[in-house]
C-alpha cells in the first residue's frame, strides 16, 4: 500500500519500540485510512503479546486534515489502547495541538505534545 502523505516506520527511542508516523501535507480521508490500516498491520506483526509501543506522530509538515481523518485516528488509538504506551504529537501548530488534546479526551487516552522530536 503506497502512502504518499504519511511515512510510517519503527524507531527505537529510550530503548522502547516506537512507531513513527510523519504526516506531510494535508491528511485526507484516503491517506488516513491507508495509514491506519498500516498502523494496525504493523502492531499485529511486530508486537509480541502484551508488548506496548509508543506512537510518535510528527505533524511538523502537516498542513491540515479532514475531520473524518481525525476520527479514524481516534478510533485506532481507542482500538489499540492496550498495545500503546505513550502517544506523542509533534507540532508547532496550536490548532493541531488542541485537536490532539481533544482526541486524547475523546479516546480516554493521554496524548503528550511537543514542538520537536528532540523534546520527547
């Protein structure tokens, strides 16, 4: 599955597995669906039973998103809650950071924010 707008890869940070999602440009419904499908697939194949991974969403290059795309992300966070350690949203955009806090509230999951990956 080709993801033009979302780059997904595993990284190690503080000796923990992290799935890094870098969002470039506008996150539409089609790209969000592809990214969420890849996210589920990665968790299913790369995590052992009971293992958790951190999520790092780098939104520094994101220009905006469709509401339906945000809802897909909320759903996958809720769905994979037992496999997620921490969720980090990286952005300088105050609206995106406010949306991240709202997503956390709606999914009943703490979402942490930072303005760069080095702050994590």
